[in-house]
C-alpha cells in the first residue's frame, strides 16, 4: 500500500472537488431534502431523544426495524453539532456524503489497478467521476455513498491487503459487521469476498480446513459486530432478524397485484407507505412491525398463487437494473440521458465481464460482485439509487471493455500499416 497513497488521494480529491462543485453550482448543497426522506426524519427523532422510531406518518414512538443505525447515527451527530435542520446541517451532511464518494472512488481505483492495469484503473476513475447517474444522485441525503464506501473498503481489504494472522482475520470480520450496520446491501457478496481474501493468502490456500478456520474467524467477528443490534431487535420485536425488518414490505410493494415491479407504475401511482396515504394509515393502525408482518403474509400468499408473474417481474427488474427503465423517459432528451446513464454502462459492463472471465480471470471477484449484488433487487424492488453502490464495479468492467477494444483497434491498425 505504500506506493498507493498519492494516486489514491489524487483520485479521491478530484472526485470530491468535482462533485462538490457540481452540487454547489446546481444549488444542491443547501437545498431542502425530500419530504419523504425516512433516514433524515429518523435522525431528527433520535436527536429529540425519542429513540429509533418509525419514520412514516405522524410522529409516534413506534420502535423501528426499517433501517440499520450507522448512517442515521452519523446524521444525528451532525445535527447535534450543527443544528437539527437548516442549510448548514444539510450542506455538512452532503459534503460528508461526497467525501465518502471520493474515498470510495480512490479505493475502487486501487482495486482496478491491482486486478487489471493502470490505464483501466484511470479510465474507470474518470467514468465514475463523470457518471451521469452518480452526478445526479450523489448530493442526495441518503446512505447511498456510504454504502458505496462500505463495498469499496471491504472489497479493497480483500484484494489489496487480505488479512493473514488470526487476529487480523477476526478484525476483518468485525469490519464486515460494521459495514452491514451502515448498509447491509453487500451481504450476499460477503462469501465471495471472503474466498477472494483467503486465496490472497499464500500459505495453505488449498487446504479445506484452513479455509474453514479462516471463514470461521470472519463469521465470528461479524457476529460480534452485529450482536448488539440483533439483540436490540430481538428484545424489541421478539424475533431474530437480519438487521432490518422491512424486506417483506419491499417484496410486497415490488410484487403486489397492482405493481409493475418498480417503485411506482407507469401511471405514477405509488403504493409504498411513504407515499401512499392508505398504506400509511394501515401502518399507523398495525404499527410498523405489524405492517411488515402483514406484508409478509400478503406477499407469501400472492407468490404461491402467481409464481409466473413473480418470475416475470424479476426478469423485468433484471432488465431495468442493467439497461434502465426507458418507459419513464419524459422526452427524447431524457431518453438519451437514460441511455447514457444506464444502458451504455450496463452493456459495456457485461462485455467487460465476458472479457475478464475469458482473458483476465485474476479479476473474477469484480464479475462475482456485479452478478451477486443485484440478486435481492431482482426479487424485491428496484430504483436507480439501489444500483449506485455497485456502479463503480460496473464502470470498472465497462472500462475493461473500452481499453480492450482500444488495444484491439491499435493492433489492427499496426497490422494494416505493416501490410501496406
């Protein structure tokens, strides 16, 4: 890592300056957050001493399992220092988010340089910096950039500095757990990352018992890290759950009879309780936990009755994830932007994944991450914001396709020149 600090700081600093400047020019640093921002509202409730309570509907002390505490605690700390609301608070939170984006890009740059090569890494950093999706979404007051940082830090650990000694391996497990407490969206990728880290260790890497011990230490550290929040949820709700309890609601919103698989349908109708008054009243009547359990029963019953429809919606969300949902384009210009922001990067990422598996298998973990990450969103619900944490991985694969194509064209030009 000794020779990595200068390029890392260069990439991180440039990305932060560019995105902070763009957000400032667009007036996004101090603009009010959306009225339906549950995380911001929960941070305000926490600051008021009401605890970790439901963010939907009128204020009430209904214990919440909607989110994990990491990012909400960060916003609460900012509010405690700067103020509960106002331009200074919002700009501070947004600048911290953009700093997380810069650090994430720097780490992904180092990963791409280690697994691929310098030209690919620099092109990937440029694509991340200028990505229309990231430029548009990065100033939002959500945990998205911090979720990206979690993925960059943990993948970077496994690729750049895989832990070897037992204590370091256990500490890595603590890191995996801490990352899940910021946002658990990467959880399905954890097994592949553990394999990557284990293969990065030279001694005994082919022994099954060695891997079992290695993985066991990481799982132990992970369990210790998430234990306090798991115990809190068990004591509060009387049930063991993995960090968040809102998955049944997301599954129901994305697969209900009236849903077309997105956050809202083509008519603009939204059935999520954050937006839908009827569903919000139902949540108020049942309580947040009761509402989530009712959604679990509803979606289970609907799936059993309509398995084919669920499968079609999952395939539709897969297409949206990789190529975008162009039915929502409001104009030809908007359509072009959507193509540039989602379709082109998604297509190039698929081509890059094929190239990696064909010729550059050392970078297999990038393909595994890109394939595994969206699985839960195929099943539940998809928004553009949900793709953002893994967007840098997709853009590294896209850069691989572009660099490979450029090198192929250059070789072809040399052959033609030699013939003539």
